[in-house]
C-alpha cells in the first residue's frame, strides 16, 4: 500500500506544475484568462471531491474499501489519459471535474489500513503510510517537469496515467482486505442521518472536521504564492527552482517526523499530539512572514513540515478510535470532504489577502488560523473531559 500511495501521489502531482502552461497551448489567451482558468481547472477537482467523498466512504462501509481503490485508481488514470487529447480549456475543465468525482484513492487507502490496524498502533502505521504519500508528492513535480521538458505535455499525461493504473493493479493483486468489516456490518448498520448526528454529538470529532477545513485552508493559502514570495527575497533567474526548494523543505520535514508523531499519539493520545502540532505550526508561520533571506524561509518551512506532517495521521487514528467500525468510512469521508473544501478556499483567500495587503500578511493570517484551530480543539477536549467526569 505504501508503494501504491507513493506512485499515485507522485503521478497526481506530476501534472500540477504545468497546468497553466498546458492551457496556453490551446490558443492565444491573455495572462488574466490563463490565470483565471488555471484556478478553475485546479479547484474544480477538489470541489467535486468535497461533495462525493462521504458517498465513497459510505460505499466502503457497506462493500469494503478495496473496490473503491479499484474504481478511483482506474478512474483517475483514465481521466488523466484523456487530458492528453484535449484541445480546449472546457474539455480540460470537464475532465478535471470527472477526476474530482473519482478522487479518493489515498484517503481510502488510509481508511483501509486504519480498519485493518489495531487501535493501539494505528497512529504509527498511518504515519508510515503517510510517508509514502509525502515522498511521492515531493518527487512528483520534479519528475513531471523533467518529463514535460523531455517529451512534451501530452506524453506526460500518458505516462502519468499508466503509472496510476499500474499502482491500482498492484493493489488489486497485492492487497487483501480482511473480513472484520463484514462481521460488524452483519450486526449493525447506520443511516446517513445517524452518522451525521454521531459526529455532531461528539465535540472533539466535530472539531476534527472543522480543523481539517482550517488546516487545509491555511496550507493552500500560502502554496500558490510561494514563488512570488521567494522572488521578493532573492533576485535571480532561477525562481522556479528556488521556489521548489522552499516548497520541498516542508515535505522533507514532513517525511522525517510523520511516523514519530503517529507513534507518540498512540502513547499519549492523538488529540493531545494534534494540540501540540497546531500550536507549533501557528508559531512557526510567524518567522516565515518575517523572513528577509531565502535560507530563513527554507529553514522555517522545514521546521513547519516536521510538525504539520503528523496532523492527518493523528486525525485518522483518532477517528479510528472513536467511530464504530461500520461507520468509519463515512466519517472519514466527511473528514476528507472538509479537507478538499479547504483546498478550494485556501488559494482564493491567499490571493485576496495578498492583493489587498501583501504576501507576508497571508503568513500571519495562516498563523492565526492554526491558532484558532488549536483553541477550538482545546475547548472541545476540555468540554469532553468535563462531560465524562460529571457522568
């Protein structure tokens, strides 16, 4: 599963660096038109996934997660394959929309491994799995740029598609889903309304959902502006490369620490570890806003990566602990939906704030979002502890 996640993550991020350049090949467009449609084409995938993810989760609760991995894996591969044949912005937009409908391979893999893993070591195992996703995300843009320069945009789409299909076949023949879910399903099942109310009645679980939105909004508010921020810090012709270094620094920090945070969550409680990580992330965004040299930005991006990498595995492990097995897929689906919504809101928010003020202000706002997430989770944990002690 680690290898499959690595391949899918690397392949999915291969095409992101040149989407706007690919749009330019469709005709003679103004820069404003290209930038606008690049945003639409990028965001529509996450918007579609926001609405569909809970449905995939519910399907997984009833029929198992492996069928979803097959559907989403082949679906993503086919949609990317046909992107290589598009000759208009609208065709690319529609295919990215279809890709959003079938997006869910990596979240589903987390749900599958979570359901098969004892609660006592869920954080450590999920952290290890997350390392595969992060590694692929780090190398994907690099490989994508090299392939695009060497073979052109069209063949890069074809190669990306074939790699994702290969990863799906690897899961098909190499992964066996246990029958624990079938045993639980025969005993009890939950309606969509019951799942919804279960989330709302659990303060910490509801906070986890909102945290997913805040965290992804915070992360994606900065990422599209990173190249421009690097350009403010250093004057050179190699902006794209240096922006890649600043971006990858977060991933390398993530890669080093993710598994350790998961293990710590297994030992002391995942909600406590998430509190530590949120507060640390809030603090580490402030020096990024105040950076005057590139090495300072890279250093604090690396440190930020070390703390933020543990949040998603710890969230998934917490859901694994508190949600009944027969509704875990749907609960995780809602969690993924909130993350995808943050992926849509973040770039828009970052662009508006940087336009009204400057890029440094975006970092301060991002820090405030992480602090708000910390306060929300701290309040929820305290409220839950009070309710338990009183009962």
